């Protein structure tokens, strides 16, 4: 592990992922966290043994970024203390929250049946559990403030202040959206590419591409297959029970 990106969602993490990939680093983003390490993150978020697990998880990975890795960044940094830390941030927290709120609402809407699905799919159950554990880390008082602006802005401020306090200055880069290649490449000792700095996740309207992208993740596809398989089995069982019940009633009448 060479780089730990600790910025909250919607602080330019998708652009940073593409930039680091272009610089030659192997990056684990939101998709890899879900597809490859879902159960491992449940273990980590439960505060169970982590150093050996993290080293096993990221033996061949250069960088981690995005949810839920930034929530346990201190554990990752403890396991890889020589790593460089990149804190992506925004100029204005009000603007950040509007973007975050829009994406979060869409992701929740796209998984509005997740509670029912968790009853019929072990994978959906794990997804739900991991996300619940992660948000409980952000709001340990169990506040009913999923999209409360004041609490989320306080949360990101505290998070960023903690990063700046705990990470040695020579290992930390605070990077704002739109800065380009120069400071990033200097920090990572890399040559500046001739291409423009990536601008990912820039969408018109409602961030639908984010929702569509999440549906392509292997873990969500697996969860949906389990769900529909369970639904089919449930339908078959109910049909059989109804059929047996009908035959039983007819026999009584006769």
C-alpha cells in the first residue's frame, strides 16, 4: 500500500481514482470494496482483528479510495504507516453537501427494496449490514439524521481536521477539486502526464450514471440473483401448499 485517499464521497474521488490509475497505480475504489472485500469490511467495521487482514487484502494494491475505506482510514494507516495520504476536499461544504445529498438520495432510491431483499438474500443482507456499520461509525450516537445537512457538514469538518492532525505533514497532501496534475505528481514523485487531469462523475441533472454503474457491480448482480431465486422458491412453495390444501379440502367434502 502506497497511497491512502481519505476524502469523503463527492470530493473528487472518481477523478482521483482515474488520475492515480493513469499514473500507474493499482487502485481499489468503491466497486472493489464491494465486489472483493465486502465481508472483510464487515469484520473491520466491527472493530475485529484488522492489521493482518488489511495486509492480506491489500498486498498487491497500491491505493485505496472512496466509501467505506475512508471511514476506517486510521486502521489502514496503522497497517501501512509509510503510505502517503491524500485528503480530497471541496472549497465549499454547502456545495459539497448538495452534491452528496443528491447522489445519496438516488442511491437509496435505487435500493429502496434492500430491506426486503436482505431477508431473501445473504449477499443483500451483508451489503445492508456493512453500510449500517459504516454509517454508525460516522454517527455513533445513532442520530436519525441520514441526510441532515448540519450533521453531515460537521462530520466532514471533523474528519478532515482529524486527518490533518494525525498524519505527518510530509505524508499528507490536501487536494482540492480542479487543481490538476502538478501538486499531485510532485507529491507522488511522478512525471506530469501530457493528458488533461480526469474529470469523472461530472453529469448533468441527477447523477444517474452513478446509480447505473452500481448495478454493474458483481456483488449487486449476485445479490439480485439470490433474491429472485428465493422469490421463485417462495412462489413454488406457496403454490404447492395451496395445491395440497385444495386437495385436502376436496377430499373432506367428498
